[in-house]
């Protein structure tokens, strides 16, 4: 049995005059055959927080944590049986027509990642794969469209069996781990800070731009 967890960092806004609009957008997948190992790393890291820093439902979020917490979880990932693959977008190079179709762009990039996973056989592709994406939309139609699009692509291109679920990080602890991994990779491109990235570099099997 194989698990894929997906999260992203940055935003898909294209108004670069706005202060908080990111230059890059990163989508990251974390694969594990035993997702309990990843959950354990998250739980242990949260347990080490001082009581006043612990959040409801035991959720860790890379952007909000202190450096020591980030390093602890990333170090545990580097020592765990997992693999990481990522695609990053330099948003200034994204075609204009796609800038107005953010959901289409997002689905397209995730499909490219899945296609690479199946093509490179990073996970046992003959078995059913459980794919869990971090919830970014509350719109049921958009979520159903995301699931159907990916399922159809995997069936048509790889005859794969994919069970897709969309969950919040408090529902699936492993999503918190891929959040940290994606954030670390995003830091490298957005700010030129690879100090966190270096902690998990040994787990990254592929890291490519969508638009070179």
C-alpha cells in the first residue's frame, strides 16, 4: 500500500504589485508506504512544544512555527522512509491565459506531478494508491472536479488505481509533514534561503520547474 500526500506553498495570484503576492508557487508530494511513520514524526514534534504554543487539534503549520520546531520535523522527515517530489512555478513565466484560470492551472500541475510519479515508478503503481491532498477549496464542485480530473488522467494514461481524498491537516497528520517540506522548498526559491531545504534534500527525488 502506498500513500501520496500533497500540499503547496506560495499563492496563485498574479498581481505582482500586491505586497504579499509570491514570485513562486510550489506544489509538493510526499510518498510513504507506511504513513504511520510520518504521523509519528508530526505527533512527536508537536508534543515537544511548550504548552502555550500548542494549537487546537495538534496542528503544526510551517509558516507559523519557530525555527527549532521546523528543524525538528524536517530532520525527522530526513530520517524517515519517505520520498519527496516537487514542481515549482516562476509565476512571471506562466502563460497569460492560465493566469485567469487558477483552478485549471492547479489541476494541470498536480497531474504533471502524478504523471511523473507513475512514469518513474516512485511508488508501487500496480497497487491502489491513496492520494490525500490538503484542502484548499471549500467549494464542493471544484473539489469534485479536481478528483475526477486526476482520476481520469491516471486511468487513461497509466491504468492506475487512485483513491483520492481531500482533507484538512488536523484530519490527516501527514499533511502537516508535506506542508513543512513544501515550505522549505518554497523558501529556497522565493527568498534564496536553503537552510531548511538542506535538511530534506536527501529525500527529494525530483525537483523541476514547470516553465524553465
